[in-house]
C-alpha cells in the first residue's frame, strides 16, 4: 500500500552535516551476530559520527527562547554518600518499598514522582559499546507526557513537553538513587535525552513497561507511547518485574498510522535484523535529518492509536483477548 502523503526531502545542509557514515550501519542493520550497540547520538558530539547534526540541533534549541529554558546545559549532580550499613530486607519488600516511594514521590509536592516502575537484571548487550557497570540491577522509571502538548509535534511546543518530562524523569531517577544509597547500596540515576551508559528501551521491555512498537518506541498497556524513560543502576537486591505481552506485534503489523504520518518515510512496515535480533527498527538515516530540523519531531508516538488518552487500556484488552483466543 502506497503512502497518502508525499515524502519529505532532507535539506542539503543537513545531508552534508551527516556525511557518508550510515547510522543504520553503526546500529547494526543486517548483522546476524549479537553485539553491544554503537553510540550514535546524544553524547559528546566530538566523538560521534553525527555529532555535527547534534550540534546544529542544540544551537536551534538554545536560540529558541521557550526551548532554551527547559534544556539542562549545566547538568551536574553529586550523588549522596552510601550509608555504611546496608539495609537487610528481602527482594520483594525492596520492590514494594521502592515502587511505593517512586510512584508516591519524596515530598508533599510529589517531587520525584513517576507513573511507571519496573526492575530487571542488567544484560551486557544493553550497554553501549565500550561502556559497562558493576551494578547488576536496573530500575526503569516511566514519566507520562501531556498528550495534547505532545500532539502538537513537530512544533516547538511538543519539544517543550518532551524535555519537561525528561527533566522530571532525571530528577526522579537521581532522587531514587539517593534513596537507595541512604539504605547502604550503590545507585546511579540518569535520564534523557542525553545517552547514559545503557539502553533503556530493552531494559524497560524486560522489566514489563511495555512492548516495542513499529515506530521504535515502547507501547505501554496504560499510556501507549506517551511517556519517557529514566533509569537507576544499583546493586540493591530488588526483585525483578515480569515482561508484559498484550498483542502489540499483531496490532502494529495491521496498522499504518505512524508509517504514513512519518514525513521522511523512516518507519518500515516490517521488522529488520539488527545485531542478531529481528525487531522493529526506524531508519536512522531518514529519521535524523527531519528530527534535527523539527525540534525532535515526535509525530510517530503522538499519532500512535495507543497514545490517545484512555485508548491504551481498551486496545490492550482487545489484543489480549485475541491472543487468548488464538492460544485456545
């Protein structure tokens, strides 16, 4: 089936900044072997293949008076010291207390509050190439966005909402890490949009926060794709949460909403082989130029049927029922 809208063409100046290095190749498209991902964006631009594009995008953000106010340009944080005596409670109690604290926040104003919490054991292949950590557990946090603001993409108002929630997720991760450290265990919190040491999406899938959608982002059974992630790496003995399967693959195979809405036509109708796994993967080389000139875009997750307010629980119920009927 052909697209109903014309494909956007990247401006020559952005194409020139991208150079001859393919982000898809760096990401491992077509590779049958498993390996750690190569860091492509959202770190020190001098060390990145597409660092010049990142610098251009950053300048546009800083030049916009409303956007510059939500960017963390001097983002320094000193973690609290680790208490000398480690708290001795069982993993299930750890999970209960940590979840209650993260969802409830740390104060009367709800500071540090999130909507989603999951826990998984760290896997080496989640770390970016050349990075690692002795901390064996990852706590994934989800912060929900205002869909009405997100739905203004690709206008700057959508980017403001995205960065507000990234800031909220980062603050929550750091507060939760300090809460863990006060109980005698090491913990380091980080959020987006800058890349941390580890990929959060595969960890979030393992922790039960959702399934991977055709648009390359998570789909959660309650909030669709209208949320952002933050994470805490720790050595605290916290019980894991289970993956959640509710029929996203079946839905995405039969849906073309994000595919047709993507201006640069970066979302394919089928999965791809990427570093040994067959999965949904967005064409980085098509996506990046539009992403760079449209305040980070976000159209695909805004138009996703799962992201519409109150739609995800109903869709999850329908798709889960279909999965059960097929199993019978």
